[in-house]
C-alpha cells in the first residue's frame, strides 16, 4: 500500500512537471514575437543555441583543418615535468620557455595522458569542444541570473564567431581552460559560495595569469560583502592554493618559478599584436609606453571603484569596516547590481589598456561583451549601434595580420563601451528585484 502511494506520488510529480513544461512551451509559442527580445526567455534560447553549437563545433572539427601553434609546446613542457624536471627555468617547448603557473602543468598533464602523450589531436579537439560547450552553459547561467540581455544577442555570441571556435577547437590554446574556471567561479559567487568561488578563481589564475584582470573587481566585492577582516580568509584561499599548487616547483627553484610563471614584465612581439598595430614598433616596445598604460589602467579602475561601483555615499575607505559597522548598510549583492557588472568591467578595463592583445586573447572578454553593451546602456546607444560595435570587434579580431585600421577600429569600439559604462544608468537592487518578479 505504502509502495503504491510512493509510486503514485512519483508519477504525479512527474506528470505535474511535464504539464508545467508544456504550459511554459505553449506560452513561449504564444509570445514567440517576444522570444528574442525578452530576457526571461534566456534559458529557452540558450538551450536551442547549445544544441546548434553541438553540431557546429563538431562540424568545424571534422571539416576545418587543425593548425598547430602551441599544443606541441605545451606537451613538451609537461613532458619535462613528467620526466622529473621541477626547475621552471629548464622547462621549454618549441615556442619557448614555460611561462604559465603550476595549475596549467597539472591540467595539461591530464590532457597529455588523455591524448596518447599529446599525439591524438582529434581526441584533444573533442575535449576542447566539450570545454567550449561547458563555457557556454556557464555563461548562459550568468546571463539568466542577471536577466538584462535580450536573447537575440546570444546568436552573435555563439554561432557567428569564427575566431572563438578557432581558439577552442582548431588551436587548443590554454586560454579557454582558464576562462571556463573563471566563469565557474562567477557562478559560485552568484550563488553566494564565496570560498568555493575564490578557490576556482585562484585555480583559473594558476592556468593563465590574465584572470588577474578580474582581481580588482573581486577585491572590491569581497570588501563590500565582508569588510577587510572578513575578506582576509577568502584572499588567503586564493594565495594558499597558489602555494600548494606551486610547491614542487617552489621547493626546487622558487625564484625561477615566480619569475617565469608570474612575469609581469614579459615582452611581446610586435608582429602578433592585435590592438597596437598603428603604433611605431619602437614606441610599442618602449618601457615608458608600458608604464603609461599601467597608470591609465589603475587610474580608471580607481575612478570606477569610487564613482560607479561604490554607491553608498560614504568614503570608499568605509569598505574596510565590517558591514554592520558602516553608517550606511550595504545593499545585498544582487547579480546585476554588483557582482557581474563589477567583475566584467574590471576585466574590460584591463583589456583596454593591455600592452598587447594576441588572437587567442579574444576569449578573455568575448563572452562578456553582450553584458557590457546591453546591461546598463546609455540612451544614445541603440540596438543597431551596439550590434555594429560587436560586428566591428569581431572583424578586428578576424583580420590577420592586423592592420592599423583594424587596431584603430578595435580601440574605438572599446572607447564606446567604456563611455557607455561610465555614462549609462546604474542598476539598483530594487529595480532588479521588481523586474524578476515581473518575469
């Protein structure tokens, strides 16, 4: 009797879920004209695009020729560690020395064994295809929670980008590995899992150092949420994980490990730059130019922190206090109001003032562009203008080799986005809550 009740209960819950799904699909069909414009349909559109991406990605793998750039170098560097070399200054590949932190070594060591010591390129491409689909899933979950970007924009974020497909499955760079971990950490922050989020963030940094461009925004969020003392344990997680991962190499040659894997002064080749092609090579390589970019980067971060991110009216130094001891209690960290906008903006400012952008670096901010353009748009930036900006950015990254015109167009587009981030209306928690109730 009890077993029969349990079976009927399970069947009833299953039929109820199926009925709700049918009602939702019927309503979506009735409102199909709004399907591509209303953020509440993000998950439905995302599901359709992910299914399309399965076919597109595997079509690219089978129909477009693989291009060897760094994969063999990665495998040679990892093979050196497997053979017992823990001195970073002795680890090299075809394209030069190992310049990535220890997390890169462990992850690509797993790929080394999964691909027959790096020889099964087809298997590696399939693994990176799954990584690409996982990245899309994590990004769509972020956009679903912010509920700000119209779903039609996601088509341009998925199927229409040749360069991003190429970076993932035709070049096998390590940048996508770092970014999928970064997006996982942001999802954990949105779920208020700050310790786990910091752990994943640090793991992403251990794969490639570009993730540190998100660090100023993360520091601001931790201080806002916990104050200085409360943020210390979270920062300790980030630092402690780096020490644990790098311990075998730190014990062997600590200076060699730190100078190679976290080399902030590394010189880039002018022939690969995407963003500074219009400059003379001598100026591009000059140290004063690098210092000027760093000063501009830090100044703009400070301005955004003081004038855009911090909106309580108190001094920004009040963030050092515990939230309960501040004169103005902080608003809850809603997805759109603080977390996503702060992290994405922090990274974008770093991109704008990077010493050099190479083609694989496109994934550092590609999936954040729809949010930056649509979440808090200035009134003068219409849908058409935003799509034009997206198109010009894609065109600039697909121009090989880069030209003065493509580099200049990229900077103009970046300037437009920065301007609208500065001038656009701020999103307040009440407006977000109301919009979610309506949806």
